[in-house]
């Protein structure tokens, strides 16, 4: 194995198997510091599943995830899965490390969701404010008795700043669900940013957006990447967006990596074209 | 506008000081007052009256205020017309009789004045909200105290207020869990039972223990704790039970959690009646002769402090994460909120206050028996929470007073047979009240599902200024 020294994120042979279905098959990839890397593939290729493995929502059946040289997730086929396992590298990993999503977020990986998951009964501001909870220093008692006045003020200020960044400061008191679709997406990004991440994972940020909005979003992602010195790893369907902003692209189909490289390389790759357009039978 | 308010607040404070001062200065000797009430020239025909007066004066020597007032009442009732009651000593008499109420009113006025003053001073802007809440609390408590003095502490109104305050605390504690954290738990009666028993066991007077624990040689515990310490202990023990039960149970989702907690409540009820634990729990016998309260202010004070703490918790960063968990567990976890720990916090805190509520309920009932803490008690509380609105503290409080008032008082007449013009009104008989009550609740849940308040809170500002026009210039 090569050194992982400058990789912000590295996946080693991540396999996710649901019963007999292999959703992600031995996916290995890496994201370098300050890169924007995209993971693309046709519907059902296993992109979101891969994301869920990184963020701790699913426990991968096999494989390891490193974050800044540090092993954060690791698993190998166990129990029933030993017999059922259909992926590769079955015996490569023996360690078990299964952190919950909140632990992953605390490490500095923040994500957004494909189907927007905002806190529905709360305002835009409150949505972002909740994300500042993980950096609290107060305990239950001091927080209840308002002895953490300074911290509370900092949290509110930080949440406001994040709303400002995504341009929603004027709508802070609107109910999250009453915002237009595009703004809900932005609010989700603001919420993810409020956790002070180093690596931002965006799950189809442009889904449901028109070309104009998608364009804006692309510029916005590049902008926040520079502003907060982030590394961005995103899943996307919109080819325009991906080609515009990504430094590198990984293409998967049926859970397997089929191509990787710079946007222009990937664009001309015959395997990718086949995967997206289907195989010509003749 | 501002100057006017400052002047008004100063005026209020001055009136309050005058009222308190005057009341205190007229709380002198009742004997003196009685003597002055006498007509100047008593003939021998009035000897009976003189005797009655002497009886009053004799009684006064003991210094029992309540008895004094009763004697005086009787004296005035019998001989009132012949006494020299004029405006001046009439007022004095009124002030003497209502001294405590007037003092309470004076203090409340002073607090309102001070709060108004604070809210108008820009330098104290930070204290504005606490000041307003303090003023509201002062009005509430003074009001309750005055009503209690007028209506008497054993009147139906006071009974309803006492039980209502206790149910309000328990309903709010359940709302914290069900309405704010989204954990559907049905264990409330179990935690109340633990709280009630803990409180009762530790406050039975040492010399009554032999009598209470007559089948168990006076029981194991042979000391009594101060009331407030025992109440806190009741909460802590309930919280400890919640902590243990939460370890396995909180990993379950919605319906399963409800079933598991309901099961816990049933099991704990059986355990507390178990004969082997008799030296502590008195088996299936009553626990009695523990410290109770007689003024309505006590449950109001304890419940008020507890509810205030819960409200402060809900508005803290922890409360916000509880609401996040309720709205979307997956997103909450992705925002770095440790689901299990926060659910456990909410569960333990809710149970703590349910335990405190149980202790208060024990005091209210003056006896405790495990068999009374049935699942139906949890349903009553759940009903209050639903009627008030899941996720609304003010809703829960309002609903518990309404619920207690209707079940104990307003619908009581339905239980009594009634004969109008020789015809017995059909259906009115013992037990009919519960039928009507159930129907009302069914209608409520069918057509008014979000409850009285939904998930909103009662907002004083909106209440006082209902007609804020859009775009208009609103000046306070």
C-alpha cells in the first residue's frame, strides 16, 4: 500500500453487502487535501451507499476508511456474512471499528443528504444552531442554568455567520420547510458547515435544481471550499456541475469502480459512456 | 411613553410600600380593636354581650390567629348591629382579617413595579425577560395565596389547584420526553410510584413507624429526612431507575419503547407490593403518617420551580438537540449529536421530575399504595399532554388544570341522581361522569388533534397586542 500521508480521506476495499446484494464492491479511492473530488455513476450504482459507509450510517461489510492518516472505520465479514460474502479481499482486514455517525462528524466530516433532511419544525436559524451543539463545553447543568452565557452567544453568532455565508441571513426566522427548495439545500450546507468540518461530503447537492441554480451552486461550492479551506467529496448526477468544479472524478457502476481521472479523461472513457448510455446490443 | 411607564412603575412601588407598611402597622393587638368596637355606654341588659366579649378576649390570650378570627366572627355575627362599627375601625378590622392577603398583594405590586422599572431602563436590558417572568410569577403566587385565604384551603377550588399543579409537573415531564424528544414512553406511573414511595418511606415520623409498619416490626428505615431533601431524593431514585432501564430500552424505537416502558411500570408496581420487601415498602399495605402539605402554595412552588427548570433546559443547547432528535434522528446524528446519550439524558430528567411529581402526589393524597399507580394513571397524563399539545409546555399546564377541574369538580354533578319535577333525569348516576368524560376526550382527539396549543407556547406579547398590522409602525 502507498503512503496515505497527504490523503484527507481514503477508502480501502470498502464493500457493503445487504444480504446477497453487493451494493458497493471493493471500492478504493482517496481524496487529497483541498481537492474537490466527485463520485459519479448511474442510478443505483451505490454512490449513496458508499457515502453512508463513510459517515457511519452503515457498517461496511468489509474494508477500511482512513481520515487524515487515522483509521476511523474498519470491518470484515463476520457471522452469517462470512458464508454469504460475495465481495473481494475477504481476508484483508481483521480489525473492527464501527463508530456512530456523530463520532464521524466530530472528527471533522460533515455531510448533507440527498433527500433533504432538515429539522422540520424549526427555523432556518435553529437548524444551523443545532449543528453547533457538538463543540459545546458546557454540561447539562451549566447549560440549563444559563451559566454558559458566553458560549451560547458564540454558538448563535457562529450559526448566524454560517447563514450569512449561504445567503440566508434574512430568512433566519423562516420555518426550514417553508423555504424554497434551492434554499433548503443551501441551509443543509450551512448546517454542515456549522459543525466546523475539514471535509465536506455533499450527496447530490444539485438534485432538483435548474441549470441556473446549478451554476450558482457550483460557484458557491468552490467559494466555500476556499473560504473555509475545505476538502470536498461529492456525489452528483449533473454532469455539467461535476465537470466544472471537480479536480478528479471517480466513476462507479454496480458498486465497482470503472474509471477515474481528471474530468476530461473520464468524459471520453468508453466504459463510462457505456455505463451511462447502456450497451449497444449489436 | 417611556417616562410615563417609569412614573407608573415608581407609583406602583410606592403604593406597594404604603400597603405593606399600613398592613404591618395594623397587625397589632386584636384585643385593643375589640375594646374599641364596644359601644360607650353598656347597660346591664347587655350583660350577655359583655360576656361574649370577654370570651373573645379570653380566647385571644392563646394567640391562635385562626381561632381568634373565628371567635371574632361569631361575636360580630351575634352582636354586630349593637357595636360601634364605623368606617375607621371597619377598615382596621378588614385589614386585620386580610393581613396576609394584603401583604401578598403588596409584595406582588412591588415586584410588578420593579419589573416594569427594570424593563424600561436600557442599562438593565439583559434583565428584562427575567424581570417580566418574575412579575408574572409574583402575580400568580399572590393570586393563588389570596384566593386560598378567601376560599379556605380545603375548598374544592384549592383541591383542584393542588392536584392540578402536581399533574402539571408530571405532564410537563412527560412532554419533555414524548413531545420534545420524540420518545414515546408510557412508564410515567412507574416513576411516579418510585418517587411517591421514596418520599413516603423517608419522611414517616420515627415514632409512627411502628404503627405504620405494624406487620414488619417497624420497618428497616428508622430515620426521617427533611421534606425538601426527601423530595429531591424521590426524584433521584426515580432517575436512577430510569438510568438502569434506559440502558436496554432506549435502543428500541417508538412502539417497542412504549411497550417496554409500560411493562416496566407494571413490573415495578408488582415489585413494590412484594411481601419480601415489606420492611421497606410495607408490602401491599398503605404508607401513611408522612409529612404532607396543607397550603396550596407548596405544590405550586415545587411544581413551579421544576417546570421552570424544564423550560430552561428545553431552551438550552441540550433542549435544542432533543428537538433535533425528535424531528429527524438521522440528521441529528449526522450533526454530531450522540443519540443514545441524549435520549438517556431526556429519559432520566423526565423521570426525575416524574419522581418529584410522585412525591407531591403522595403528599396530596396523604397515603400511598402501589396498587393506585396503574397504567390508567399514565394514560391520564398522556391525555393531558395530548390535549395540551405535544411539544407545548403551557399547553400541558393548562390542560392539567382543565383536566383535574373537570374530572374532580365540573363533571361531578353527572354522578348524582337528579330529580326535576318528580321525574328522574335519565342517565345521571354514579359512573356516568367517566362516560361523558371519555366521550369529550374522544371528540377532542378526533377533531382537535393538535391539542389546545399545538406545539406553540402561550405568548404574552401576542396576547396583549393581538392586532399588529403588517408594515405598520408598532411602538410599545
